[in-house]
C-alpha cells in the first residue's frame, strides 16, 4: 500500500511519483475535475505526512477524460474512480 510506497521512496531518493486522479462520467465535468484533483492531492498529502517533500510529486487530474472501463455499468464506473501512481525518475 501507500506505506510501502513511502518507504521505497525514502530508500530511493531520486524517485519522483506522478499521481493521477480520475472519476467516472456521472455528474458535471467541472465537478469531476475537482474531485479527481482532490483524490490525487489526498494521496500526495498522505505521503508527505510520511516525510516526503512536495518536490517528489507531480499531481495530475483528468476527471472523466481517461476511463479504463465502460461507464455504462456500476462496475465500470467503480473502476474509473481511481488514483494511479507511476514512479518517474
């Protein structure tokens, strides 16, 4: 989980983390953009509480723009409500 990720980032100080927030397509796009930003920022905040500096993170948010599953089913919408993390150097 996030605690293991924080430990790895301390162990490998050159690593940076790209955090991307996403939503399903329910509701207004503007609201979903804000929600996806809040999701990504929450992950950043948690990791910063583990001692990592803000410079270690790139926060992106896409709202409903990058679905990984169809939004026609609840299962698909649930998969689209996510935060993705990618180690970048």
